[in-house]
C-alpha cells in the first residue's frame, strides 16, 4: 500500500504543477490577493498556458486558503502534497480503528489505494482537497461511533463548508429518530445555511459569481461526474441519438427521482431493521449504508470523491458471512476500467461506455446492494431466537 501511494506521488514532488486542482486554487487566491475576480477567468497563473478549472468554493474559503500564497508555487505545492500524504495516513488509521482492516490477512491494505479505480491515488495526483474533506468526515463518523454526536455535527459542518453536499451526511442523526439527534442535525444544517447567507450579504458580487460557477458544474458527466443523475442524462442523450427525438426534460428528472426515492426507501427500511442489533455494530452499518446511499443519490460526485466509500465497502466485504463474494468483489473493486472493447461489436457500445465511465458508480450500487442484503440477513438472524422464544 505504501509503495503504491509513494510511486503515484513521487513525481508530484518534482513537478508540483501536475497537481492541477491545487494549481487552480493557488492561482485564484493569488489573483484575489491582487484585487482580481477569483471566479472569473483564472488570472496570473504561476505557469503560463495552463488550463485552470473555475473556482467553485464559497467566498469565505478564499481567506482560508490565503496562507498557501505565503510561499512560491513550487514550495506551496510540495507542502500541500506532504500534508495530503499525512492526512491520507490519518484517514486510513481512522478506517482501521472503525472497521479493523486487518481482517483477511491484510488483503484490504492492498485494496485501499486501488479501490474504485484508484480514487485515493486520483485525488493525490489531482491536487484536490477531497482527502482533507474526507478526514473531517471520518473524524465525525468516529466521534459518532463514540456517542459524541455534537462533535460529529461540527466535523460534517467543517467538511461541508467547502463543497456543501457533505451536509447531507447529517442524515445519520436522523437514522435513530431520536429528538436530540434530530435537533442537532437541524441546528448544524441551519448553521451552514447561515454561513452561506452571511457570505451573500458580506460579498454579494463574489457570492453571485460563486453561484454561477457552481451551476456550470451541472453539465459534467462520465469520468468527471460518475453519478446516477449523470448516467440517466447520458442514457437520455443516447436515446435521442438513436431515435432522433429528444425526451421531454421531465423524463430524466422523473427517472432520477424514482431511482433515488427507491434507494432511499430501501435504505430507510434497513435503518429500521438495525434497531434490533447491538448498538455499536449497528452504528457501523448505519455509517456504511449512509455513505453508499449518499454516493448513489447525490447529483454530482467526482471520481476522487469515491474515497468516501473505500472504508465502508471493505467493511461490507469483510462482514459478509460467506467467503465467496470477498475475492470476486474485491477484484472488481480494484479494476481500472478504461478500455473500450469495440471488437465485440458496436451494438454493445453503450454498455462499454457505461462500464468505462461509470465503473465507480456501478461498484457503489453493488456495494450498496450487498450492504442492504447483509443487514437484512444479520438482523433476521438476530430476530430468530426472539421469535422462537
């Protein structure tokens, strides 16, 4: 595991500019420091000719990123990478504390850097902040497992203050349907809304530009956004090409709503069944099920955001009470699927495209299904003595 991560990151120390997302952040903050619009076309790039992604974080984050501009770009890039590797180690440590990854003789230590088409490696090489976000999220989950729900809420609020959608993970506080936890979830959700409202009041022009940039992300699909919503959109586009007629815009939306509602309904029933399990174990299943559900229903999720699912997927595999799925599903988890097998026939080309560009999503659906089945099976077994008595 260590060798794979170091091999993937070593060249970035020599050429920090390869961390494209960090290059964009550094450029935007540098431009902002000099009075330029950080949400417009990237200005003053430290390396000429680079195509930089638009800045899509709220205005207050510009001030949080300011310390990185105290150094030149090369030094800042190396410091950022070193911090990411340290955070990655902390993230793996949290997974180990929660899920005991030593099961099956260390097999899963090899799976960690390769799972979901190398999502962990993808984030390190992209220079995104996802690993920092994931550390906050998993610190929150660890606190939740220790019955520190307020600490969990603070950690999720911190993670959501950059990319916003992680605030949905506060839904974990609703899975037991306890008044105190429901109130805490509502409070922390309201705090994020207040933070955004304050940003709109203090920096109205910047906030309007932020909203404009954030809306532009809705057009991403495939490898850039392997989400259920994007997949349904691609299917609708393929049908348009084949039939020559575009579907009404309400059809893909209705299909997405039906799929998301179905996944939420099934997951809700599994959350109810978990009440019959021992509290500590039930909490681990709640965390796994919520993470998998989040990945399935959120409209946008980057390939490196699938880091969220590494720990839960490994736990689901390890907790299966039959050995048979561990090896094949573990193998599926590590496949890097980017080849288009056109020699099998153009008629199957849509399936190749889905397999290549939405492999992480397909894995997430498989892991979610196995998670639901494992919960159903385990809770059924726990109810047997009670029904016999």
